[in-house]
C-alpha cells in the first residue's frame, strides 16, 4: 500500500537530458543498461537516457505534485496518429497545506514532431514553476525551436483536502469524481473550464494565478474512512463505485441532475479496498482488490457480497486493470513488486496466465493498452515505467544475433523477460500512469516531480484498418 507523497514540494522540472562528462577528453566506456535494485552508481557516474528510443518525450508540472490524474476524452478524433497533438487532462494536487489544494484542468497543445529532449514545456500560466533550461546547445532564441514547443494551458479549482484519486467520466468527460483525504467523494462539473480551454490558442494566456471556486454537484460523506478506489462504468453513463480504507464499497446511481448513493455498502474484503474496475462488457459487474491480497468480482444484482474471490498475491494488491479489448483478462499489481495476469473464465480454478517479478518495489499503477490487447504498462515505486507485450516469446537465435551485434555498444542484461518491451526512468516517486485512448502509443505518468508524456519508438502507432 504505497500512496501518499511525503513532504510534497512545489514541483520544479529540471532538465534531464544527457549531460556532458566533466572529463570529456577521456574515451567513454561502452554504455550499460541500468537495472534499478540491481546496479549501483559508482562515484562520478550518472544516468543518461537514449533519446532515439522515444518518438516523443516531454515533462511538465501544474505547480504541485499530483498523486492522481486522468486523461479527458475529447472531440478531436477517436484515433489520432499524426502530429501535432493536443490533449486534455484533470489532476489533483498534494500540497503542504490542505487549503492550498486544487484540481488542475489542463490542455497540452502544439505537440509537434518527434521531440526527444526531456525538457519542460512552455506554459501560458505564469504561476506554474518550471525550470526553462534546455539540453540543446542551440540558441535559446531560435524561433523554429520556440514554435515547436508544446504549450500548457491550466485552470485551477479549489479542492478541500488532498486529492487521493480523480477520474473523468467516459461518456460525459466534463464530469469528474474525486476522492479526498478528508473522507469525502465528490462529483464535479468542469464543462465551463474545459470549454474555455478548447477556445484557447497557443499564444493566449489562460488561467493565470486565479483559483476558481466551484461547488461540487455531489459531496458524499458516507464512507467511514478516506479511500483511493473509484471508477466510472464504461457501459452505464454516470454509474460509479467508490471504495475506502475501511473495506467498504458504495454504489452510485445517476438520477436526473444528481446521484443516489446506496448507504448500504458492499462488504467482503478483510482490509482496505485499494482499486476498483467496472467490467468492460457487463453493466452490473465490477472488480475490486484489497490489502488482504485478494481480487473480488461483484455482481450488483446478487446482493452485497462478492460473487467470487481469489487470493491473487501474498501481499497487498494495490492496483488492477480490466482489459477492455480482451475482457476475460485482468491484471493486478502488488506491494511486493510483482504483477499478474488472470483469465476470469478460469477464476475458480488455475486462472493465472502470467506472473512477473521484474520490479523490486511496490506496483503503483497498471493499465492495459486501449489499442493492443496484449500490451500493458506498469508503474512502480522503483521509479520505472515499463511496457510489456504478452504476445512476445523468447527467440534464442534472434537474441544471440542481437547480442553479437550490440556487444561493443552496450552491456545487455542477461535476465530481461522477453515480454519487456520498454523501460522509462527518470521520475521521482512515480505514482500513476494512463494510456491516451485517442492517441495510440502515448502514455502519461505522474510523480513527485511532475508529469511525463512519452511515446516509445518501438510501439506501433498505426492501427490496423477496420475496413472490410
């Protein structure tokens, strides 16, 4: 159970591009693949990333660390593969004082070309504190470079207490729900601010230092403790579940302009409910995971006890993800750094499809790709964001050929799983990740030092044609 950001400070994005060696006249040693938890940095050594492995990589901040965020579905196109890109998001802060917290409603625009330097984006909000250093030796005033910089537009909405989790409704993206550390779950209508962002252009200041004072549509205080688990139904607009640290789950049903929250909770876990996921195909079915090490499947038509439960891990189950392209598969991440894939068709028997022990610290986020049924991304407290393709198998001949080719260029680890497709590092206290459902190959992550937006070069962003 790894959640809160300890002693959060106002986020400052530092340049994480490759740095020159202090003794550049000394011939450099062959590159080595860094394995956190295995390798140690020697005195004078520093980590560098390989920019050629990214089609896109940027960092930005909305001012304070965010434990949770969500990418907002927009009307710019269901599947977008061509630059420039624009996307919208919502995030919730973890500030030093409870009264300083806010929701950040943002738009990142002018994502142009294949930028591979990890430098901060420019911003239309002067209150966002970011370092403007560049890893390039080119003139900082170069107009072409300036014109290619993405721009962040931001609106802030005051929020009582830290935001433990935030989720935007799929069918009505201007409606979002937040879990606060005050023990309240709230639903917000941010349509006015999203519309203002949609009308903004790159050279127009948006947001400034002001904080909007909106009132939530609903504020539910029926949970007996704070929580982190919350999810909107992808099938029934407005249907919501929220789970707390007191092992209870409440069902929310939409009614006219409000929600009716069932005061009688679903009970079946022996400890904190850490995550919730609605079934992508069945309107009345959802899954939960818990500190008690189990994953439970619930059917709202069958009462307030689990329809079935399985012991999934030997330690806390922190996160789950239900595969929306292959609805029989569910992934789970544990406090011991392992993550597993299960086939729900075999849940009463041997349902384990795959189990990975690559990460050395707790799994903090896991999510299936919305575009490839066999691909998922994992975030861990070891500050690695990894992408996996379960369809890959070990090819001894191809591996031997690759190692021979790379022998003098890089020291390749011997025990990397064949399903490991990509490793992204460099963030501090990594918390949550999401795939962009409308931009294939784009992943966004949040950490104590801000957000990263990345597009790995080895992930195909061209989807197969659906034409007959």
